[in-house]
C-alpha cells in the first residue's frame, strides 16, 4: 500500500483537486500528512496552521512549515489572495466561529476546499429517531459528552451557510467513507441522505 493510500479517502480526493504547483494553506493540518503529499506529489508550496504542539512537532519533522495558532482568531497574518487553495478538512464542525473562518478562507485563498461529516446521513437520522440517543458512528465516532463537534451541519445546511457568507460552491462531492466505496452512488441519489461525508470547493460569489 502506498503512502497516499494510507490517507483518509477525503484527503485523497483533496490531493486530486489541488493543481500542481499551487500555493496551499492547510488549516488544522495535524501532523502534516496531507501537506507532505501535496508537496511531494504535486509540487505545491505548502503552509500549515495547527494548535496541538505534538502534531506541530510531527509536521516540522516532515520538513514542513507550520505555525501554532487558533483558527477562531482568524487568518490576519496572511494577505488577501495569498494562496491558490485553502484546505479545511474535518475541522469546520469543531471551530467556534465557522462563519468567520469561512470568510477568512475566502479572503486569503482563490479557492477553498472543505470536508465535513454530514449529519443528515440516514444512519444519523435513524440512530436518533429509533434509539433516542445522540448518534455514534464510524464517521462520527464520539459520544455526546466528549465530542469535539460543536456545530452539526448537513449538506443542505452547508449550501445555505456558504451563500450567506459570500461564497459560491464551485463543486460538491458527496462521499461515503464509512464502508464500501459507494461515492458514485451517493453522488447521484439523494446525497444529503446517503453521504456520510461531504467535500466542497468554494470560492467568492
């Protein structure tokens, strides 16, 4: 198995969408795995922001440029249109100020790529309706009391959210990451019901 195949499926899709040689800012970059692949396979100029010190150390160990910062404070250190692509993978739902962060992403990047868990997935709906409990699943693997997810959105909600904050969805890719590869199916049939994860490419309206 190649190093790229070890990445989450949503990260592999992001790699496919980033142009070669692009200037990329990865928000909540973790240990830098995505950044390293973009640098090594796409020839990208990559920068990252992360809060966790141990993850920053891992990213720096890969030879990556990462700064420690809280995304809720914004991206004031960067000029407008400083990047070709800004990435926010599986992080939108954990920040306290998602609308502010999206506007900042649109300010500093020509395009933004976001991935997030779709809380409109049928398993989430059924879990709550039938069990009377907050859902726990492979794509949402936390109990209500220890989850980092403080904002729960669906694909439909996300479209309204982007429009309300001055963005336009250039491309939407519903994904099914918690099981067999069914991406093609969920992209055609009721994605808000069958996609457990969503990927969107967003730019200024």
